[in-house]
C-alpha cells in the first residue's frame, strides 16, 4: 500500500539516490553534479520549512518525491509555486506520481496557493503527458535554453490553477 507523507531527514539518502539518476544519466535535470544526501537534506529542510515536500513510500521503500517551492522571490507571486516531482526510474507508471501530486495540490490549496507551474525539459520523456493527465496546460516553451551532454535542450512551462 502506498503512503504519501511529509519527507523526513531519514529519507534524504533515498531522495538523493532517485535524483542522482536524472542528473547523471538524463537531461531531465539541468544540474551537472548530483547532490549527495547531505546536500539533499539541506534542500529538503529549506523547502519543507515553507512548503510541502512529500514522499511516496511502499513497504518501507521510497518510490518518489514531490515538492513545491517559490515560483519567484517577488512578493506579488505569493500565490504561485513551482512544483517538482521525481520517481524512482524503475517505479514509473504505477500511480505514485498521481498520488504524490494529488496530495501536494491538496496541501498547497490549504496554504492559499492558486497557481502551480511545472518547468519540464522538452521533449520530456513522458513528463509533459503526465502533467497534461494531471490537468496542467502548456503555457510556453523556452527554446534551446539549456546545454547538457553537448546538446541544447528546451523547456516547457506548464500551469495548473487550483
């Protein structure tokens, strides 16, 4: 049975391991070096101080995580957040993502958040389709804005209003 819960310090090594694959093997993350568990704990703690940082757990194993953070530092954006989700590469297509986002949206709505933005490498290995399935709409594309593995990559902005 899947449990969606707030992340804890003990989850940081699993979160870092899930993310490591996306940093080192794909252009899905535009980072070049994967953060270790200590750095991931620092990021998790900073984000969780203000917004939900959730994990999907099944049988004691972390299957993925999702969180929200400020969309911009400008005060007028206080009802808008950027959302992020990563699943263990071997656990996609099993419903973890949908459950994570459903709970994340519920908690964000309770905080008075109305606008969700996802920034996705484009084309995004199924991420665009997943977000469309979750009710997000395409808002725009930034062409060739990232460079990784010797290739230029675009990103698509997707939005959802809750």
